[in-house]
C-alpha cells in the first residue's frame, strides 16, 4: 500500500481527498501546515512516505518553502503540488522549487489518482533505466551525434559527466549528482540518443506519462533544475541544449 502525505490546510478538502485516496488503496498521512508536514517527514512515520501532495497556499510556511525544504532533505520523494486555477506564476515558482508535477483545484479523483500513479512509477527503482527515444520523438534535427565514451555495459562518459543507466547514478568530475526521479529520467531520455532533438511533447509522454495535451512548463522547469546540477554554467548549457521551436537535445556545443 503506497503511503501518501497530504499537506492541505482546508479540512473539508483534506478529508475529501484522503477518503478518495484510501478508496484507491493508498495509505494516507495528513498535515494541515508545512511545519507539521516537515516534522512528520523527519520522524518515524515519515520514513514510510512515498509521495507528497502539497497545497501551495498554506498558513505560516507556504508550500513553496515546504517544497524547497523537502528537496533539501531528499531528492527522491515525488512531490505533486496543488494550485488554484489560473495561478500560472505560482505553477512556475512551484516547479522551480522542486515539484515534479501539479494539479489544479478543484481536482477530480481520476486526475489526482492518475498523477499519483505516474509519479510513483517514475520513482520506482529501475524505472528510468530503459527509457529511450523512437523516431516519433525526434524532430529530425540531427546536429552531429555525440555518443560519449562507453566504459562498460550501460555506463557512458560525456566529458566530465558519467551516466550509469544500470545503476541509475550520475557523477560530475567524480562527484555524485543527486537527481530526483523526474530529472534523472529527463537526462536518461535525452542522453539515450545524443544529438537528436526531442520535442517537449515526447518528453511529457515518456517521462511524465502524460498522454493528453500536456504542459510544457513541466519539461522546461525540470530541464532548468537539471542544468543547475550538471552544467558548469547553466546559462550556457553544454549538455542539455535548447533547440528553439523544437525542444531539447543532448550533446556539447
């Protein structure tokens, strides 16, 4: 039974969402404030939590700060944020703070449960090891493949960046880089075909499991967080490059 931490200050909303999640087979911990949620995660009960659903508008410490503090503690806990309809600036800020996905309130049970299911799949051990690109995901903008130097098996070296697809680890100049599941899957997807351009739509489908017309902000925010960790100068990316009007590709300038 997956354990979900629901952080929501509105008691009626919290109770309704808890009931829905329990009916779908989830164990649920609840918190009405960010401070309560962080204390729970730091305690014995927090060790069992596999995903957090986080409302951005909380009393006291807001959801943005809660998200940042969770990310400072762990890179692996999936975070789905709840936001009010039309708050585009809040969505972008929340994604930049480290959230993996978001849903807009009022949220329907099928949408919330589908997003939780997809986030938990991304976080499963080995979930990102087999990702790869197909012809349908390429914009056909070959820029000269940079395959990197294979060391052994699924391990490849790209300059100072070493990607171990079997072990699901990344190091930069010998130092481990802690990547949340979403950012790791983005890197694995792009690096599977160096030099090939992948559209945002392809990345949404392959990384987030969004089969509907998705939100490119999810991709752009994840790429921004990834660049901050693997690039020497994030503003001048060497590894994850933007191809304007198409998407992203992996490979040095």
